[in-house]
C-alpha cells in the first residue's frame, strides 16, 4: 500500500512538473500591431519545430510598453523606440527585431489600385483637414491623367497609442511644418478630423468599409487585405511604390552601432528608391528579468527568428535585420541580460 501511495505521489508530482514545464514554455509578449503578421508566422513555424508557443497580444506599442513595465509579460514590442535614458530608468534593454513600411491606403471610387500618388505635404494637409475632396487641385497636380472624383475625403487614424502613429506623424512632421506645429510627432496625437480605429487591423477594416477613406497601415496588412496602396514622392523627389526593395533602401544607411539603445528612426531617408515611412519594430526586455527561464526561452525564439525567419519575413514584405546588427544584438544580450549576477545568454 505504501508503495502504491508513493507511486501515486510520484505520478502526481511528475504530472505537475509536466504542466509547469508546459506553462513555462509559453512565451508571453504584447505590443505593436505593426509586426504582428510576421510574429504570428514565426510563432507558428517555431511551435511546429520546437513545441514551444508564443502568446502575443497585438495591442499597440503603447500597450506593450505599459505591459512590460508592469511585468505582466516577458517582452514588450514597440515601433516607437525608447531613448536610452528611458530604458535606463525602467531597467530595460531594447533591440530591433524587424523592419517594414507604413503605407497610406485609400478607398476612392473608380480609382485603380496603385494609380494614386501623394507627397508628404499634401498627405499632412489631408490629415489636418485642409484638403477635403479627392479632386482637390493639389491632388490632381500630383496625378495627371487620373480621373479623380469629387468624393469627400475621410481620414482614418489610429485611436490607440501606437508606433505606427509615431512613424506616420514623425514623417509628416518632417515634411509639413504646419503639421509639426499643430499636431506633432508622437505615438498618440490629437487629430483634428477623421475617424479613429484601433490597431492596424482596425484602420484597414475602417478604410475598406468607408467610401472616400484614406488610412495608414503596415504594408503586410495592405497586402493581405488587397488594399489600394498609395505611391509617395520621397526625399529625393522620386515617386516610389511600397515594396520590400524600397523599405530596404530606406534602411540601408542606418548606423545601429553608434545609436545608444538602438534608437534609430528611418523616416524620410535619402535615396532615389527609399520609401519615406520606413521603421523598425523593437523588443523590450528587462536587464534582470523576474522570470529568467521565460526570458531565456524568449531569447531562444528571437535568435531562431533572426537565423531562420528571413524568408518568412520577405514573403510578407518585411525587411530582416542585417547580419551585422544581429551580431550586435547578440553581444547586447550577453553583456546586459543577467540573472543572479550571471549572464543569461
């Protein structure tokens, strides 16, 4: 009987350990909607290979920062990078995981997909409510030969604090002085006109169902939803279309090694082929994580994604981080993330 009791106790303990291990294996993160499509694709492939899942809440960059600061997740994700002093204050490190482009998308009656071109000043005036009709002479001047309707423009904007907002408003502030003065660049701003929607998903959906709408989303959302993406005139005065090559061109000159905390903004970059609203998405983790085992599992996932995720990223028109940057990040993990005074990685 004693033997049976002990056997049952051992079986129960083993079952409990198995459950604990399964729970520990789940990597938890929250934040930016910008990289969600590629994180979801990576997570699916990684789970098939390792059995370890990723629970990622696509709630916006602002939400991701709040969640990591509250220590409710293993990592936060933000498209608006934190400055070095902000990271130090919270005991966090930051590293870039993936790059991509934010693109304006429209729902304009009888305007063929890919035929509409805008520049930054005009886009800024649209979002300030200064341009109210699609056949406005400023839009017509940029689109000779395109028959533009008199349909009212319905700007759609991100209502939540987001890195997509940060990139979009940073770009418009760089190219439109009035926009900079009245609205400014931030993850959350006061829009003077338009319709708010939550997340890239919400902006994509609202734009698709609103006649005359213009919105801005990460390119993967535009591509997956077969949306009418706008071409832009870049810093060099060239008309460029959103695609992986133009995002890569914008990212080419970034000097990650000399940027404290990897704080790099990729909007309005020079270059004939550069897409003007390009940005990186960043991961936030604690230098001394509360749960070292979960933190190490997260780092294993990110290391796998750097090494094996480039093709999946290309398929969704994201830009993988260059090998030189990946090596820098690896050194950052080794020198900065610690448990009990010892390197975790």
